[in-house]
């Protein structure tokens, strides 16, 4: 009789986390409804430096101000990583933190590919049509470019406003 290969019990789950209430809601939903102790959970955080630096600051060549804004960005990223760790700790979920770089949608899809993710979990901010058209939507990008199933959790607080 041939030996069967061991069955994979857990999933590789990449959870897109930016520290917002929308991302935390998506994580909480996953933790309460889908999480299995054998899952390999990758909490991915993508924060692009320079996004909050006004173009006029960059054009003036004020390096001290740019450095100060970049330092603040780094402090914010560290706080977000601590928030992510605390959320996972609340549910006793073993996880790996992965800090991503580049445009968030692209970085998340690329990380899911490199981590052999079985699914991606992300929140949705509920931007209106105009803002989503101008800024683009990270969740929309993920849904249309991911090779694996994607779960987008919509936070009721924001989506009620759109009705």
C-alpha cells in the first residue's frame, strides 16, 4: 500500500493591514470566522513614505522638513506594527509581520505571490465613486490582480453613508 502524503491543514493567509479601523475590522472578522490554529498568518503592512509630504515642501528643497516628515512617517509605521501585533495577540494568533514597499495594491499582490498565500484578507474604506476614481482603490486592485481568492470586509460605519 502506498503512503499518502501528509495533508496540509492550515492556509497561508495574507492580511493587508494599514492600522485603520477598516483593516482591523477585516482582521477581527477573519479571526472570529475563518481562522484555524494551523493557519500561517502573514500580517502585511504597506506604508509609502512621501505620500503625506506636500509637493511644495519637496520643491522648496527644505531637507530638514522632509527629514522630519519621513521620521514622523517611520514613527507612525512602528505604531501601526504595534497595533497589528496587539490585535493578533488579543486572539492568540501566531503571525509574521511583513513590511511592504511600493504602491499598496501592487505590493500586497506581489507579497501574496511570494508567500504562496492561499487567500488575501483586506478591509475596504468605502470611498465614494469620485474619490475612488481619483485615488484608485487598493481593495479593487487586489481583487482584480490577485491569483488567489480575496476577502474584502466592508465596515458598516462607512458603507452606510454611501446609501
